[in-house]
């Protein structure tokens, strides 16, 4: 769990993902369209993949990926991110991390 919390707190927006996950892809595209550049950790490329999945589940993720952290705080998976977006609450969370280039 230490690795997950450390990685989640190192950057403003962090997505724990798997390279073959379509829901992960959808969240990454949404963030791209919202002009933010999250740090993406493809856990299936990490030798500690199983431990990271367990840690993410232990933090409260319903599914281990995608797991989205904003400002070091777990936001959740696709459902939580999309719910925030539909309520108009996601963009204010992302505003400090907006890519202005």
C-alpha cells in the first residue's frame, strides 16, 4: 500500500490503469479532453501488480482499475469520475492541474 499512496501523492492527478482496460482508456480520454495531463501508472507493467491491486482495493476501490487520485485523494473509479463530471464537480477539482499549453 505504501507504493500506491506514494505514487498517488507525487503528482496532482494520478490514474492507476491497465493497458488493456477499456474503462481506463475512457477515463484517460476524458481527462485529455478536459485539458489535464494525469500521471498514468499502468500497473500491469509493474512487477508488483498484484500487491498494487490489493492496495487499491484496500483503499476502497470497487475495482482495482481505473483508480483516480486528485491531489493525493482517492476519487474512485470510472463511475465516481463520471458522476462527478455529470454533476459539474469534476472540473473544479481539475482546475489547479489544467494544462494551459
